[in-house]
């Protein structure tokens, strides 16, 4: 195999995967804050359990949504690179 040729791989670069991972973490934190605040504004009295549920559901929803977006972006980037490599 020639030194300049790289093996075909659908795996995104390490930098792209790191950015996707960090974006999922940030979206999870933002979702947790939104979920906690949404429940906290509506609840009166002892709200520890509802606030915790809002926090967990918000974090899971935010991270899951960003995970879907990250996968789609990584796949689109891979396809774009493949098209460039064919030229």
C-alpha cells in the first residue's frame, strides 16, 4: 500500500468525535437546567422529588436530542469527505 493512501474508514476524525461528545454533554447540562427550572417555577412546598425528576428528564432529553444531531452531522461529514476523495 502506498504511504499516501489511507485505508477506507467510515470512522470520523478524533477531533470530530470529541466535539460531538462535548456538545452532547453541554446539551445534557442545559436540558437539566431547563427541566429543573421548569418544575421549580411550577411547584410550591416540598419539591425535591419533582425537581429531581425534571432535572433527570431534562438532561436525558437534551442529551438524546443532541446525540441524534451529532450522529447525523458526523455521517454527513463522512459522506462529504467521501465525495471529495472521489474527485
